[in-house]
C-alpha cells in the first residue's frame, strides 16, 4: 500500500535530511538501515543498475558524483547536464574532467541522456503541446540532429556506456501524417548506432509524440531494430492521465525495455499534474518493481525526481531517493553489492 504524500513528508521531516545520508559502510546497499544490516534476508546482488541523473542533484558535477557514490551508495550515474551545460555541449577539457570525476568516484555511466530528436518535426504545424526549447540546456534544431547523434556516439565511447537516450520530436496535434517518416528517422538512427554496437533508447515523454505505454508499444513495433529499446518512464505517461502500471506496462514487449526513469506524479481535480516524491504519488512503483523482477529486467532504474518541494534540487532528490529505496524494499527488491 502506497503512503500518501503527506505521510512521506512527515516521516522524512521527523528523521531529518541528515539521517537520510547513508553511511559509507552502506555504500552499495541503497536500502534502509535495517535491511542493510541483513535482518531476515540473505545478501543478494541488486537486480537493477540503481542510478540517479546527475543534474537532479546539482550542476556541480563533482558534488553530484560524490553524493551519488557516498551518500546514496550507488555505482551508476546517468549523465544529462553539468556546469550549466548539456553533456553534448561540453568542451573537450570539460569532457575529460567529467570522465576523471566519474572514475575517481568509481561510478559507471548508464547512458548519455541526450536531447536527440527533442525538436520540431520539419514541415509539420506546431502543436499547442510543442515546447519552444528543451529545458536541459539544449537547443538543437532539426538540421543539427545527425551531427548531434555523432556527438552522442563519441560521448558514449568516452564514458564507456552502450546506451544513448533519444525522443521522437515535439508532440503534434495529429501525428498520423508524419508518423511513418518519424519512424524511418528512428530506424536510421538505430542503424547508425548499431555500427558502434550502441543501443538507442526512446524515452516516452509527455511533450513528445511517444508518451504513453500504448504509444510506446506502437513505436517499438514500427521500429523493430534489435538495438532500439524503450526508456520506460511511468511518470511521464501518468502526466498525460494514463495508467502506466499495470495498464501501459502490460502492453510493452518486456525484452525491449532498456532503461527506466523513476519519478512520481499527482493529479488534482481540474489542475495540471504535479511531480511528487517517489512513493507519494499515483504510480504503483511497488507493483512496477515487482513486475521488473518477475520479467527479468536488469537494466538501469534511474531516479529523475523532477519534484522540488524540499526547496533545492539536492534536498528534493535526497527525499525522493529515500522514497525510491523504501518502495523497492516494499517490493522485496534487495540491492546489496
């Protein structure tokens, strides 16, 4: 049974943010203290690559990596923006600095969370749902996408990851006249990635043409390339009013889910969705984590809280990370390495 948002915040307020910082002795646990001590449970390896998107914590990349590794006890991190720049816009020196920081903190990179194809589809009328630009320090128009893909491929090699995240263009009022051409572009990009043994991850994003579980299943069917997989984001699907679990998830080909973003969302009557701490929203994350284990999912589970109710990105991410770990514990998911 999920806790309400008020219960989660009250509980976290009682223990204080300081108590949420996992001791170094629990580096890899990613679980509450009683489970880290192994009470009533056998030591098992985490079935997922437990991670966090770096800029959800802070734009100070070294600090983000330190918190991820030492306080959260993670071995994986997802790269999006740092030092107020999109990862795809970093200079050669900044890329090398970032690579060294990742290495120093003994972290591995889940994927390059790029803004690839997060732009208007050429020639299509702009929709009311179309964004003017990406909010993550990225603004690449349609003509720059092929060059951006090559940049992402280079970054994947530098950071030793086999995955690149993409989208399928800002959402159109009617995507049917353009859908086949969009699918062809995704197939072309997947074919290019395959030459370097890379996986292209399509994220379902509420402001893009693939947002829900239903639309995700359709996109995967239309782009059958073996290295084209889904970055499943139940929070994004729920933001459009769909039910991501179990309804949306049940439609997905499980072996083609290659990444997962974890966030939570609430809906107030007559109002737009609001982000919430993980475990305090409408998404059945306990059920989703159980289903992942049942279905043999073993790729990244990466926190992308988006919620900022604690006042700062770092404080909010700490609360959501704690909520994610507790939710995983309720799903009987053991993460000890």
